[in-house]
C-alpha cells in the first residue's frame, strides 16, 4: 500500500483548504494507482502543513523571504 506524504507551507493554501487537499489527494491517488496497477483506494495520502516561519530555504525561513520581496 503506497504512502504519499505531501508537505506544504500552510499559508499557501488558505481558501477552501479542505476541498483543495481532497482534489490533490484524488489526483495523486489516481496517478499512483494507474502507474502501479493498483486501486486508487489503496494509496494513502497524508498532508502536513508547516508554517512559513518553520519552513526554511537555506538559512532563511519562507516568512523572512516573503518579507524581503
């Protein structure tokens, strides 16, 4: 049973977050199911949202990088 872990910056999905995650999970499950020849229902998808202050790109947090723009 494949397990897919999707991590994203929390602030990137603010409106309709649950609907967007459901749509992503559906597409990912179908793609992996098709590629592996298994049922999409056998694919586990987990979302982990991380705050911009806790997600780093090199030495800077995403929050800091956004403030620099």
